[in-house]
């Protein structure tokens, strides 16, 4: 039995005895079981004739919750693989694959509450009870005449029946039971409208992947922004649906890609199940049921949707496969949905398409090793030329409020030519720092090794790491002198642009603006309709948005990441610049990209401008190989946090000591404090395990982790293992 607990072993239970005979529920079925003083919902993983536990310690299942398994054999195989690879308890891995409602026992298939009389209720109805409550007596009579009735039937007779029902329930005269509803009829998927004519490169990609349907193959769709990757996805899904199959499409963040979901619904006349974190628990359950019952022919979702049930799976698509959002960073089970999508496709014997304008270096490494097939889309689908990139040297440029004079002039020119402008700054808020000009005090976060960010419109100081919030002071709390915001955030840039271009409506896109459902769509509508002429945004503007009339992109503070201690920082910076630059010139008008930097001679920027992402990735892979960093080695990070720095480092030091002499080819690095050692009141540290050979790394972890779990110091810290970490804190 797999239960949602930190314990690694599975739990043994006796089968439920029905009519004197033991009943073994099928594998993948949910059951309710006793667990100490609690009752938990678990999933049957295996059955056996005997247990290693003595019979006196075994307890029987309380209830079988499913008529058919919620996890089929393919799903169980994927989850067991994930638990072994990421060295995480199977019970928590299984729980992560199910919506919260299912984890607490909700029916896996739709049900309808039916109301009926109890034995006492029948007697009360015969006696004409209750004599002074007419509505209750009428409800008893109605149920007595019909036997059972659904809520809709009772609504039609008496809209106020629920108050009477509550009183009758307290008396024990009526009862309700959940009756399964019939499965929705399967419908044929249809194409609402034909897509545009394909370019030769698109057609080649469709034909190559289409020929592989029915067998495993990993394909990297490396297309520049605006090259029509989505149209390739749509054509392949058409073929899958025509053959009676279904498709699973993964995206980094569903809330950031409304256009993609709209395009799918415009193209296909078939139910689409959308699974993402923006749904309520009930909405997520309904979407899961739609996929589980086969009603939805297309399942589109974020990271956790890699575990979604998709009967007759025919194709998996991972859009923007390079995006860090596919990696689970927090919590216990830290997995990469992109990598699991490849494993799922391999186990299911179907193709997987990994699409990106800036593929991850690990993905390009797999291409070089002939594990993946690379399909290139080098031309824009709208026949527009790629944008022209230009560096603005901030060392010699006049800068006001974060904007160089050359950038301001370019914005003015593009607005005059009836174009739209996108200004990118990956820093929200008004300013990153509040400074006292007299004593040098800088507003600190009490619980993090970070500074509080100024949010001027709200009059608040906020920490973007732990969420701490305080009023914006008018004077320095140390010396009482004047304080001023230092630096720029999107809120300040928006204010500066409004002063410079008062006739140009401005929209802003960051997490301070997008707080409720529909906020994102509202910003998109303002840009698409032309109501907004300038868009200021953070990383959110780089993901999947198509603004055909944007002709100029200005990248502010491009130097973030050039000198980071994280070996992946240059890759992330290059991807961000290429992705945001790709927003320019996607329509018929030519595009221009201006990148403000104080380091115009930096090799990364020169490489991007001269050779594009291909040239950068070749150089970056050579550097990774020389330094023996992934993908030329494998990493696992043992991370710990505690109320004191000593406790976290003591645990990791003890974990290193019990490793004694690691096997040949395995190195332990650290422990060291995290780059931001204190976050949210806790001190963080990490210990890296590295090996050039993946099997040796996992062999070491298999023997080492059980000993780590039993360390006495483990009780004083929170710790987790992150296999294949993409961020070194």
C-alpha cells in the first residue's frame, strides 16, 4: 500500500472481507485504511500471499473506493520509475499524481446524490409526521412516493427543500447516497478550421514525427520565435486524433499562455482538459475526470499534468521545454516534468516533441549523442525577417531613470511609425532598494539575507523571497534623514515612460498586476487590440505571447546573470534575451531589439549577436565539458534548512562523514551555505554529490540515503534530496 507519508517502505494491510470472502482490490485502486489513529487514503501497489509482519500487527482495509483503478499499469510503472530515480518515497510520488480531492477520497467518476427515506422515515411518513412542519412532511411524502430523488428533481418541486432536508437528516428520517453517473458518450474529434499553409521546414517536421506515430522517438523542434512551432503541434495532434488517439501537451505556465489554449479550442472541436495550479480543487477534479474517462481527447497542462491519465495516448508535446518551471523546486518530490515526459513516451511507445527557440543544453547534448532527433525551423512563419539586435553601451550613454537616450529615441520612432514597444526588465516593484542618503541605511528583510523592494503605489516595502511586508517609511529609522528609492523596477519604468510619452497608453505585465483570474487576459487584450502602445514586463512577457504589432523590444539591465556563481546562469540569460527578442517583428513590420549593458564586450553577448543561440550553445557546452558540469556529469543536491546556520551545516557535515569513502567516480562537494543563506527565517545549506557516471551516482544514493534518514541531527532540520538540480542556491 502506498500512503502519502514520508516513510519509504510500503505498508501491508489485510484485504477487505466481503460476505466472508477476502476481496483483493486491483492494483492502482484507492482504498481507505487505518493508520494509527487516523484514516488515510492509499493506493494498492502490489499484492502478496504473506507479509513479513506478524499477523497480529496487520489490519484490514476499511473501504475500497474505486470500481476501477485510478492508476493503470502504465501510470504505476512511471511513478515507480520516478520514485526510484528521484529517490523519493513512493507514497508521496503517487499522491502527487492525483488531485487533492482524490487524495482525500472523492469519487473518481461523476456521481449524483440520491435522497431516500430511512426505515424510521417510512414510519414517520405513514404516521403523517411531522405534524407541525408542512414542508418536511411534504418532502417525506414525495420521497415515499418516488423511492429516491435527485437534487434537480427536488428543486423542480420545491426550491426550498434543503432546509427541510437538513431537519429530517438530523432526525435520521432521510439519507443521501452517491450514485455513479454513466460515463459521457465518446465523441469523434473534429477539426473546426484548416490551418495556414505550412512552410517547407514545418511540413518536413510534421512528416518526420508523423511517420514515427505508434513508436517511441524523441524529437527536438528547434524553431526560432515566430517560426510556427505551435502549428506543427496542431498538425501532429490532428493526425493522432484522426487515428483515434489522444495527446498530452505540457506548457510551463498555463496562466501565461492563454493564446495557446485559445488556438487549440479554435482548431479542434473536441473536449480539452486543462490542468494547472490556477484551478480550484473541484475544477481540477473535473478536468482530471474528463481525462480519466476519455472524454477529453487533448490534455493540456503544466508540470503535474505529466501524470494525467490519458487513455490511448498517441503523442506528448512539451512546449518551451527549456523553461525552469518544468522542474519542481520546492516541497518534497522534486522532479522534472520534461524528463518524465520523455520517460512516459518511451514506456508508452509514442513520440515526444520537445519544442523551444532556445533548447536546454542538456537537450542539445542528447541531440549530439543521437538520442534525440533535431528538427529545425529557421524561418518565421509570417515571412518576417528576424529582428535586428543592437547593444547600447551604458558606459558612454546618457541614462535617465534606467532608460538610455538611444532607447528613448528608438521608442519615439517606433511609436511614430504606429508600432508597439515592449520594455523588458526582470525586476518587479518600483525600486529594488530604499536607501538613506545620510547614514547609508538600506531597508533589510528581517528574515532573509535580502533587501526589501519598494512598491511605491502600494506604499509598502516587500520581500520577494519570503513575502514580508512593511509600510514605506518617510524617513530613515536609524538617523531620521530622508530616504529615497534606488534602482529601477517595472513600476518605476512604467512611471518614467508615462512621463516621456504621455500620449501612448502603457500596460504592465508582472506578478503585481496579474493577481486574479482574468488579469492576464485583460493585459493581452489591451496589447492585441492596440489600445496599449507600450508594454512593460518581467519574465512573464517572454512566454508564448504573440504581439504582431510589436516592432521594438528594449532589454533593460541585461547584465543580470553575466557574473553569477551558478554555472547555469549564462544559459538562462541567453535564453531570456533570445526569447524576449523574439517578441519583436513577428508581423509584417521589421523588428528591432536594443540591449542595454555595461559590458558590451562580454563573450556571451558578442556570441549571441554574432552567431545567435546556436553559437552560444556550442561555446557553452564546450565550457561545461571542460568544467565537468552537467550534462557531462550528474548532480544531486542534499539541501537542509534550520533555525540556525550551525544546525543545517552540522547535519550536512554528518551526512558527509557517514559517506566515508565514496565509490570511485563519485565526489562530495561541500557542505556550504547557500548563496542566500537566510530565507524566510531559516538558514539554508547544501551538499553536492557529483559523478560523471549516472549509474554510480544512483548506486551511491541508494546506499547512503537510508543512513542519512537515521541521523540524529536529521530531526532538527528540514532536508530534501534534489536529483538533477537546475539551480544551485
